[in-house]
C-alpha cells in the first residue's frame, strides 16, 4: 500500500472518529436537556440564535422557499455544518489530540452562550446540556483518535505497521462501543423529554371546553362553494398554516399556566389561571388569520372557528383605557413562554372588534402547534403584531418605549391586513380543456369585508365573478367565475374590492415591512 493510501486510511479513521464524537456530544446533550429543559438543547438554542440574527429578507426568503419546513431545513443545515466541523476536528486530532478535543469544547461553549442568551432562558442550568455534551464529545474524540493513530497498516505504508498497543479491531471495538453508548444516551434523552411533556399532553386531553356564552352566528348556506379545488371555507386544524420561530413547539401544562397583565396604565394588575379564564363568558367567532410573510397568492392564510375570552374586557377590568379615552399606553406587548414578543395597538384591541384570548379552535382545545393552552388573535391585524401563541404575559406600554421582536428586525409597528384575492383553481400551468372552466378562489380584507371580485383574461376587460355569501367582515369570502376557455396560453388575474370601496392595488410590493401587495395571476394552457 502506498504512503498516499495509508494517509487516506488514517484520514478516514480520523473523520469517523470526529463524526462519532459529534454524535456522542449531541446525544449526551439531548439526555441532559431531557433532564434539565428540552428547549435548552444545543441544536435548538443555536438554531434560535441563528433565527434571531438572520436578516428579515433572508427569513422571508426561507419562508417563501421552504414554507413551513423552514425550521427543519435550518436544523438540518446546522447538523450538516456540525458534521463538516466534526470531520475536520477528527482529522486534526490524529496529530493534535488535545487541539481536536479543545475544538469540541469550544463548540460547547458556543452552545452554552446561545442557551443563556435566549429570551426564555431559565438560568445557568440551560448551559448544562451544551457543556455536558461537549465534554463527552471531547473525551470520545480523544480516545478514538488515540486508537486511530495506533491502527496498523500493511508493510510499506508509513513505517508504523504493527506499532502501538491497539490494533484495527481495537479501534472498531471502541468506535462501536461509542456509537452504542451515544445512541443509548440519545434514546434516554428522548424518553425523558417525552415524560416531561406528558403532563401538558394530559392537560389538553382532559380539557373540556365550556359552551360559549356568545356562539358564532351560523355560516350562511351560500358561503361554501362546491367547486373542486377551491380552499374550504373552514380550514381544518391539521391544515392551518404555522409560521413562527419555535424550533421546539412548547408543551405547556394547562394546570400550571398563568397569564399576567401589568404595565403602564394598569390600575389593577391581574394574574389568571386557565380555569379562571374558562369560568368567564366565552365568545365563539369565525375569524380569518393572515401571516405577514404571505406572498401574493400564498398559502399562509386560514379561517377557523375560535373560542375565547374577549381581551377588551380583561383590559377594562385591569383599569386600562385606550388612548382615545385618555389611556397612557398605546401598545400591548404580548409575551410567549418561549420569549417571543408581539406588539398590538391598544386602540385596535378595545375598539369593539373580537380580539380574543383563544382557548379553542374548530371545536377542540388549541393544538400545541397553534398555541395551547391560550393564544391571542386580533381580526384585521397580521399575525406578527397580534397572534401571540403560548402567551403568558401582557404588558401595557408605548410604541416609543419598546420595540417587540419583529419591529427590532425592521418590520412595521402597525400592520393592518391588506385586501387580497387568490386563485385556487385552476392551478398555475394547468391544462384545462376548452369550453367552460370554473375559476375560483378566496378573497379577504378583515374588518372591511369583500364586496366585489373581478377576473381578467390576458389583457381583456375586468369581469365580475360570482361571490359566495359573506359570513362576516372578519372572514374570507369565496368566489367563482365561469370562463369560456379557448385554445392557447392564457394569463388569469384576479382583484378584489373591499367594503370601503378600495380596489386591490396592482402595485407589487414585498412582504417586508408590512405585508405583500399586488394581484395574483396564474398562467394556464388550453390544448
């Protein structure tokens, strides 16, 4: 075997040692996180730190490109980078074992620092998973690198054939034992993590929602169009969009959950349990939510039947007055259990709209993905300024005194939802047959309602679509148009008019800083 092949074998052994060391570090960290706090795991805290420091334009690109899989892509990216670094450290450790081990420890320090910097950090204990994992990984790399350099190679390789107390079998045995131990630690960590979440899962399963004191009005019979391919009027919980920064979905035990209301202009600070909220008169409403990251024609909009406590009543009982009535606070900052902050205009929350602290969604307790046990939602405002999930704290303040999470990242402070319409069917690049083709979709302008939807084929005149019955001004509205399709390529464009008479603008803007605008178009080919 040539010297080159000998080096290649040693390099491969070093790379394997580095990967096993990284696997060990992550597995031990997962075990420690399961014992301490699952959200303190190194991949989660580093991923969160990356999200916090990512420019808004890059986040917008990630959501646009990867959709609700953006967090999975981020985590896979972090693991890929760790694997590459681990390979490098493993190769380095062949000749400098202490330096390689020190490199692993350095990554542990980075993870610990990220854990302590998180807004939901509970203290120094959050650093333990990263530190424990790094120490275990460093020891594993040191031992495996020692075995790797002692593996004999055939004569003529590098003069070390047969040298050292450990042979090839010794390295493979050590590598196998490391892999088994790491896998066991990881499995045990997942077990403890699951055990920690069992209380939250049980509290949701055992929660019986009260009947609403104010039920939602019946949806008009003509509000649901029977058109193949159109978005359902009510979005099932499993299909409702999810856009947030939580790499690990918080699982909050409803029995221990508390909500605090305090701050500027709060004469009577309050703390509520879930049982106390459920004992209040609840209202049920159909409300369409929209994410500010929704591109023109995008999927991040959904309509559900929500059950909750009117937020205005809670604020009034705490002595809060809107600015128009002399109140000192013009911003409500909602905080989530994971440290997210969202800021809403107090005036909007107390102007009579159905701003809710929601406890139910489509007839069941909120799913964990959508904020169990309690979330906030405000009709007419994009989610990033109103729809705080896993809420635990409400602070009254001013826009001048505090910038919430997204405002610090150059998004607008105030974000009323823009008038939009979307073509659901036919899909882009579809090939419908010539003749009558039903073009259909949804339009929304929460708090204003939709009064008209029009379709244009190519550069032709605008034609009125048929509107489904309107439920409320806070829900989207379905529409359809019977198009006499002729052979060739055609561009179909839709626009809506809201209840104020404002026609949806054709000016195309990005989602940043206050939501996308423009008109949705699809290109189809009629054979």
